[in-house]
């Protein structure tokens, strides 16, 4: 299955390609029998078949997606098949690596997280510090960039998600890789970045700030990133109490 040639300028977010059978819980009719077999093998952890198809097939599109818009890597990660994940990660031009990492983090699959972080895409560490939304202009397939291809908010970075899920070991791994949760700008900040985000989508801007603060306030992140977690927690509590009277979108009434 080939991705439609639609640029970001022509369409806000690239969409996962699906067959008409998506609404009927069947595989899309655009998949070949080879692709269906490949996706099934990845989903059920059939290591010999996945290895043989990756090594021998000249026609296999290993980035094909099922009726849910998930590729083989996402299916393997979602079902905790480490060996299949490692086989797929060896392929060049593998799509949805970012989505697979977020999925592994959300499920607490530490060994799979470590395997994905060894992928060349994370060699420089930049992929860990930028959210899917911030990486969108790269125009690659590291993230799905649509609400259907991924289940996570587009402002979520890997370490923010790990902090939300209270995954201490994964937070520790990401911190060692250089990932950090950046403190949001002041609410009244008038820098170009904040002005642009407010103008483009004020709700998403507020949601991203909320997600960042939720990550900063998590026990997993506080205990592992701060030299004095108690003092940091008290300072953050005061800051959040002040912001609760300013950013009323998420205030508990």
C-alpha cells in the first residue's frame, strides 16, 4: 500500500490510508495477500515468517497499515513481541518509529523501549526532545501525524508520556538519554512562538501547557530529575495554584 502524495500544505495532517472495510472491522481491500500475512505475523509474533518475508520478499511493503491504520511495528509493539520489533527496527526507512515508542512507553514495555531507543533515529537525541507536532514539518513518517494513526496527543513527548504513566524505569532511561520536560513559558509571554500557538489553536496551546505541567508534577519525574524533589514539588505547587486562577480552561470547579 503506497502513501498518497499529499503535502502538508495541501492537507493539515497526513492521514493513514485505509480501505473501505475499516468501518466493518476487516482488513482493508487495498492490502495484498502478502501484506495481510505479514501484518498477521507481526501481530501474533510469528518470528520465522516475519524474518523470512523481510529477508526474501522483493515486493513486500513493510510499512503497510491495517484497517486501524497501524503498521507491523505498531502491531508488534502493542502485543509485546520484542523479537519481531527488533527485526523490523533493522529495516531502513521504517515508518511510525515515534508512534511505536510512545505505545511502548504507555504500556510500560521497558525492554521494547530500550530496543526502539537504539534505533539510529535517536542517535542525536533530538527526536526525544521534540513533540510530534514540533516534528511535523520534517515531512517524514516518524509519526503518523493524524488522530487516527496514533492515540496520543500531538504535544506529548516520550518523557512527558512516561511521567504521566509513572514509569520510573523508563523516565530514568530517557533522562540518561538527555530528555527533559521543558517548563512552559509564562502565561503572559509575548514571544513569537507563544503568539503563533495562541493564534493558531489556543485550546491546543493550553492543553500542551497542562500536559507539560502534569509531567513536571509527576512523582516519577520529580524524584528522578530533581536534586531536592520536596522543594521542587512545593515550588511547583505554588506556581500551579497561581496559574489555576489565570488559565481557567482546566480549573477544577
